[in-house]
């Protein structure tokens, strides 16, 4: 075995050790949405579809909060690679206070706009009432979610991802238990809107539990309470956070736009979309966990001056991420009736879901490559191109094509999935070409073995 192949296998092992707890954490976090959808579906397709229309918004907020927190861990990992421990401590304190302020602000905005956003998404009457109730109750949950991501990032900056997995497991158990209790004792005693509020409240409590457990597992948490001096580190973190957050935020905004399009297709399309997304989220946990781990390791290797190591990390992550995403989606396709049947037995929804999952096989593989390569580019300092290229393709290609295939072509929600597949594949190809260009990818021997 050549030194190059041996070193790449070492990086793949490091990638796997860091990514699997992240993947479980993400899967458990996404489970809160699936849990809410399941219990809402017990109240009917209308509340499930109406609240599901909000999930891209919550996904947008969660992604921004997570990416900003992760920017703090990326900066810390880079400084750790340089061996500057004093700066690492400052970065950690700045990450903490930044997360606290951002969460409080996001929660306040969510509550203030809860009466207006559902109608902007095309919801009306009873559907709008359910969505407004869910959104208002979830407002404090966003503040707890920001703390959860912030505390997880503080653990991750030291390349320790296991605490977030343990905290998420407990949060999921709490969420499911509270939801089950709410329906058991109140389903036939309260109006549907109030039951929707109880389901949202269970998620808020789960996020609070998640954040509290992560906080107690931080060994140097008292040091974090000291406010950071100056704004230099905050500017450095936001310099990473803005491009890192804009790109996934743009994707979530694209989903909000598409939600309006789906809502115009009717409640069946709206319900189909949210049920398919619920199970696709678990594929996303695979690719995102690989991408997050790759970004941290890329930042560390770049800070240590090991450019070849960074290239090896991304190469391994792309292979593992794409292959795993495709296989997981294929497995879901084979049991699609069983999975979607958890939420509904509507034949029209089951048929559309099968087509959407078939299209999702290449889509999820491309998404894995896109996430890893795009975030690795940002980690090594190439921030502008990923943002501008993503924005151009998301709104210059993805949205118009989704409309064209859904409406004029008459393919409905399946046409939207086909458009997103094309959009995702092209974005992945563009990011790989950019990565190869800026790193001058070659078959050179790695600078040094992993761990040297």
C-alpha cells in the first residue's frame, strides 16, 4: 500500500470517528420534526400539512443558528491547528455569547411574525390558525435550539462529537413522551388548535433538555461566562459564519418559495411533500454529518499548513457521503409504502412518494458532494464563490425549473423533485470543479501522515 493510500485511509478513519455521533445527533434532532408530523397526522392531514409548511422556516432558522455556531468551532479548530491556545479560549467565549444573543433575537422575531408568516406561505382559515399557533409556541424553543447548537459547537471545536449525541437521545425521548401524553389525555377534550400548541410545547421542552445536558457536559463552562474582550474574534467568526450561513439559508429560502408553489397544488401535494421530506431528512443526516466533520478537519489541517491532508479529507468525505446517501435512499424506496404509511394510507400520496424517492437517489448523492465541498471551500477561506454560485443556481435554475415542471408541464410535486435533482447535481459539479481549481488537486503524496 502506498503512503498516499494509507494516509487517506487514516483521514477516512478520523472522519468516521467524528461524523457518526454528529449523524446520530442530527437524526435525533430531525426526529423532533418527524415526531411532530406523526402526532399532527393523528389529528388529520390538514394540521400536519399546515404545520409542515412551516418546517422550511424552522429549517432555515435552525440552519442559520447551527452554521453560525459551527463557524465558531471552525475558527477554534483552525487556531488549535496553529497551536494558539489563548486565542482558542477567546474564540470559545465569543462563540458562547454570540449564540446566546442570536437565539434570543431569533425567538423574539419568530413570535412577532407568527400571525403573518403562515398567510405569506399561502395558508388560510383553519390551516393558517394551526400554523400560527405552532409558530408562536415554538418561539422560545428557537432560543433553546441556539443554545443547543452553540454548546454542541463548543464540544466539536475540540473534535469531540459524542456529547451532542447523548443529549439529543434524551431530548427525543422527552419529546415523544410529552406528545404521547398530550394526545392520550387531551385529544378528545381540547380543540385541534390547542392540541397543536401542546405538540409544539413538547418540542420546546425537548430543546431545553438538549441544551441543558450539553451545558453540563462542558468541562470549562465557567470560563465561558466571562464576556470576551474586544470584537476582533467576533468579526472573525462572523466572517466565516456569513458565507457559511447564507448558502444553506438560501437553500431553505428556496424551500419556502417552493412551499408556496406546493400549497397552490392542494392539500394532497402539501401533505405528500412533508411526508417525503420527513423520511428524506434521515438521508440528509448522513451527508450533513460527513460534511460537518470534513469542515472541522479541513479547517484544522489548513491551520496546521497541511494542504494535502485537507484534500484527502474532502476526497474521502465525498466518496463516503455520496455512496452512503444513494444506498440509504434506495433502501427507503424499497419500503416506501411502509414508511409513508406511518403518516397516511392515501393511494395518491403513496404513489407520488415512490416517484419522489426514486428521483431522490441521485439528488441525495449530489447533495452529499455539494455540502462537503462547499463547506470545505469556506473552511479554507474561499467564501465568496460558493455563496454567489449557489445563489445563482438556486434562483436562476432551481426555482424557475420547479415552477415549469410542476405547473406548465403538469408534473405537480413530482416535477418539483425532478427540478431539485437537476439543480442539486449541477451545484455539486460546480463546487467540485472549484475545489479542484483552488487546491490544484493532484496525485501528489500527502505532506505528512495523519497524526504526525
